[in-house]
C-alpha cells in the first residue's frame, strides 16, 4: 500500500482515545459477541489476510 492509498483509506475516520483517568464502561455483551462472531467469520472467509497476525508469537 502506498502512502497515498494509506491516507485515502483513513480519510474521514475519527480518532478516539481512552482517557486513562476516566472510568470506562464495559462493552455491551451482545455487541461484544457480535464483534467476535464477525471476526471469526472474516478469518474463516479470508485466512490469508490474517495469516501474519495468527502466526505472531510475540517478542
């Protein structure tokens, strides 16, 4: 991906940051379960796209 393509891919996105001094609420369990379900379906549909992440063992 070129720098121009990278810039285009994030254009219009919102950057959010968690305030470490504020209390964070737990994610709605239904939303969490749906996110996991979508992630697993995407990994199954496109395993090559997740290969490096799934093989990463940490440093």
